[in-house]
C-alpha cells in the first residue's frame, strides 16, 4: 500500500484536522512526482523538417530532406532516429532516452564488423541536431526543425 493510501486510511483516527490536511498535502506532493515520466521526450508535436547529410572524408554531402509529423505520445525513435541508419546493413541497439536526447549504438555488417554510436540532442522543443559515427568517424549529420502543426494523420 502506498504512503498516500495508508495515510488516507488512517485519517479517520486523527482528531487534529490541521495535521490531517498537512499529511494529505505532503502525500500528494510525494506521489505526484512518483508518477511523472522523467524520460518524456520534450519535442513539440507538429510537422518536422529533418535534414540529413551523409559525411564522407569528414565533409557533409548533399542534403536529404524528410518531413515527418510527430503527435503527442508518438514514438520519438520512429520519428527522429529511423531516418539515421548509415546503411541497410546497420542495426540500432542499446537505446537510451532522456527528456532532451536520444542516444543509441550502431552495429553494421557481419564481416568486417563496424560499430558506432548515434545521438540527437534537443536544444529547444522545436530544434535538434545529432550525428552517427561508425568506427570513430562521423558518417551522418542531422538537423531537425519544427515548422507547423500537423493537420491530420496523413501529413
């Protein structure tokens, strides 16, 4: 039984109403923080322009632009990260999510095995940057910017 539930069940025994109110206030403060999701990704819902550059010999190549809608409760991995695979032989694993960042590991090919890491970081709820590095070298750079609200599921 939670602290809040135990406290409420024992309130009828208390003769001091002020003490009962203080206990209820303290309990709700404690319990409200316990239910918050610290990994809630803070990107604003809406239409995002995702600009991806393949990096070769340390220089970004031609931009590939993708437009995606992010809805409340949508999976940020599918919206922001799925476009960031260095090639078809690469797999993402070891994902880590905070409120303003997504980070993951990359494994590519069977022989020779290539490994690396990727990340994106929100610098505001409407903008982010990131990259993917394999074998210690940048292979992709990304920038995302929110432009507008989405008008429907087909956006």
